[in-house]
C-alpha cells in the first residue's frame, strides 16, 4: 500500500482542520441534496439525475450553529461524527424528516472511539459517537443507518464505490483505494483524489465528520467519516467498540453484511 505508513503516523495527533467535499465538474442537479434553501428551509432535489435519487438521506443531519458540518444517525439516539471536530453538549442537530419537516434534537454528550492502548496511552480513532438528549420519534421519519460489515476484514471493501456526503449537503462518488483495519492500531481507508471523473468527490478543508456510505441492496450503509484529505476514519472497523458505547444508551449497532 503506497500510503500505509501515513495511516500509522497521525494516530496520536489531534486538532486537524476541517475538510470539505470538492466535486469534479460539479452539477447541482446531480450533486446537491437540496435544490435551494439550505440550511433553514431546504427544498429537496427531485431532479431525475440526482446522484442519491430514491435513497433515504433523512438520517444525515447538520449542526444548527455551523451547517457546513454533518453527522450520520446510527440509532434512535446516537450519531457518528469526527473526533477532532464534533458538536458540543447542548448543540442542536437538524434533520429533514421524511415527513417534510425540520426536526431539532440536542446533544447530550460526544465520546471518542477507543482503538486500544499503547503502554499508558489510549489510542483513538478519528470517529466519535454522539448521544442525543432526546430519542428520535418514529413519527419524525428520520432514519438511522446500519454499518457496512465484513468478517473478512478490509479486503472486501477495497474497490467498493462509496457515496460521499460533504460540504453544504453535496454528494459525490469515489471508491476505496486502499485501507488498513488492525484492531487496536488503525481503522481507516483512502480513496482516489487524482484524475477524477466528472461527479467524483474528494475531501478538502471544510467538512470533517460527514459520512461516506456503501450502497448494499439499494440501502445506504455507513462505512466511514471524513477525517483528512483523501482519508476516512473507517466506522466499519469499529463496530465492537461502538456497540459497547451504544449499549449504555440502550441502543445497538445495526450491521449490513458486505456480501460475505
């Protein structure tokens, strides 16, 4: 792997700047989740060419105080975001429900996901799990996403196309180029950022923590959250740790197998 060593070097670093999604040959009809009005009165993009047409994006919400940044709901009380850039207790997260209305829920706490120990030091992934003060009511029609899962480690993910959510509710595609999934050390993957075709995205300063999905049987399954340029923290490699964290809130991780 040409960038393998880059995965290991930043493990103890914190304070990364945010990152934003840049779309090659951006076409609003294809790449914008909303046709207008974001973030206060968003009008969904109904164009037939929209990249995520027919997919449920209601579980991707944004910080009310800083709508550049997004989170992905993974249970009726929990969301995934970035460790180095996450909302604070009391912050409002806004979702557009399937009922067509905006719904605000408030953050109770955000906890980083531990990878393991190195001597006396705790090693963290750049994924954090937030807990909402309120349970999201089913009537609000805000979905929560399963996490893509494989018993075979990183290999089934290599070459898989991802749907990247980014800066100001834009979407692009890319694919997982290489990665590393070693419990207690790292859970990350790289995607292509050079020579991109039209509609492909890459992450750059402005949008940390927004999700990447793999489409499995027509459903969105969370695979990562944007960490740094061309790299996502791989949520799919953190399922046991996240499941333990969710159990404290009476929730659990739902998984969607990646064709094992």
